[in-house]
C-alpha cells in the first residue's frame, strides 16, 4: 500500500462553504484540438465543489482509503517542522498545486527514498526539481489542459483591467467613497487598435489570441514552434522569431511560456527598457520569468504603464513583497487556474493518473512530464533540463 501526501491551499477564512453561488457548472467533455477531459473510472465529488483546499481533499480520500492507501492532506509546507517535511521521508506520491506549491527541491527529493511520483493538480511542474526527479527515477505528471481556458480568461480580464485602469476607479467608489471621474479616467484607454502580443503560443497562449481577436487589435506572438500558416492567417498573427522583436512593438504583452533556465529572469531592466514606454505586461505563467525588482523600477519610472498577473515567487509571497505595494498593478493571488470549474477537471485528472499508476496502466502521454529516466510526453516539448 502507498502513502499519498497532498499539499493544498488552506480552507476559506469563513470555513468550508455550506453552499455555492451556482447550482451546477457546465459539462465540458473535450478541449480545443481534440484532447478529452479527464476520464477516471469514477469520482467522489460533485463538480462545482471547492476541491483544491484542505477540506476539499481533491475529492480523493474515499477512493484512496477504499484501496487501502494512506492519505495525508495539509497546507503546512514551509520550514523544517512543517507537515510536508515530517511526512515526506516515507511518502510514495506527492500531490501539489501551482497555486500552493510543495517545492520538491533536490534536497527534499534526496530525503524521500520512497518517493516515486509527483503529481501537479493543474498545469506546471516547475516546483519540482526535474533533474533530481529524473535521477531519482520518479514519474512527474500534471493534468494538462485542465485549467488552460480558465487561465486564458483570467489573462484577458487582467489585460482589460490594466488598460481601462479598473482598480483605481473601483477604489474611488468603494474604499474612498468618492465619485472622482477625472481621477478614474486619467489613465484609462481603449484596447481597440492596440498592438497585442503573447509570448508562448501553446494551449493558453492560443486561447488568449482567439479571445482577443474580436477586440479589433493587431495580434503578435513569439514561440519557438511557429503556428501553422492557416492559423496565422485566420487570426491575423505576426510571428516574431525572438522575444525582443515581440516586446519592442507591442502595447500589451501577455506571458504564457513555461519557466525553464532560458526564460528565468528574461524580462530584466534591459528588455523592459526596449519596450514601448507605457506598455502593459500581464503574467499568468510564472513569476520568475520576470525580474521582480526590474518590474517595480519600470512601473515607478513610467516605462511600464501597468503590470498584472497572478503568479508570485515564492508562493505565497511574504508580506513585504514589493509587488504588494508597487503602483499601477492589478495583481491577484494565484487563482486563474483554480476556478471551481477547473477544480472539477484537475481533481478528476489526478484521480485518473492515480488509477493508472496503481493499476499498472500507462498514464496518458499528455499528462507526463518525467518518466522512464527522462523528460516525456508534454514534458519533452515544454521543459528543458541542464545536460
């Protein structure tokens, strides 16, 4: 029998919800491109429930305990006395989320001789030290596409929030109890007619491009894998061979590339300085793709007109993190991929992965990041490891 450790975000401040705003969520059976949604043998939750927090348990407890496994769920993941540190040495499977990641460093993996698999409930496995996972003979998997559309919708929302300067206007009528029209519109613009680009045209990047096309903007993208010509023609896309070419021409840039050694701190003072004065950046990918303090400097100098996103480093960030107080921001906690709709899919996907692993059946290749001693499946296309 196996021991499974889930590291999930804490319950709501007011307690686990006794009821929800809606009675149901739409049933989604497939994604753009033909991939089907998760297909576990069964689920033990009602879609639309809060599953990603400690009390939600990803809806897995009955399934795991009925099979005789031990299931430990915690939000305590930091420091030498944390539940994560105490439970890890004899754990077989760690389940984590990008929103509240259990950072599986080389040191932690080295202290976990029984650890065989790390599963991301959602998308993005950069919180796992992939070279160490490979050396350890682990499998790393994530529920690909489960929350891609959720993130793309959030990114479009934040683009509009920045360009229309929504946050200060909202503050005037709520926190400040005012009606200051001039103050509210002095930094507000229309998105129509702007040059808008995405860095990374995978599932999320393409979904953002498709959602932005009706806004009558000119669309640009940069990706090492160029899109088919018919897609470029359909969306009116201009491809850029490198990030500097893209960044220098757009008014709005949305980041959707994975974090790996080539993208870490990519947006430094030099690259931000090459952008148009008054450009906007939305980052729903990973915080370390941008230089934290360079972003603050660019906002303070006016080089950037606004920065938004829902990814931070570390997660959660400390109280004195400068992004909490920098000007012209529209930051959220890492929530874009954890809507109740997305939770139903990624929880079902985790169960599907576990069913396959326990029963000795192949895990879908689109879910695999590391397997068989190297990058595999989606991981082979999305990640790099130092050789």
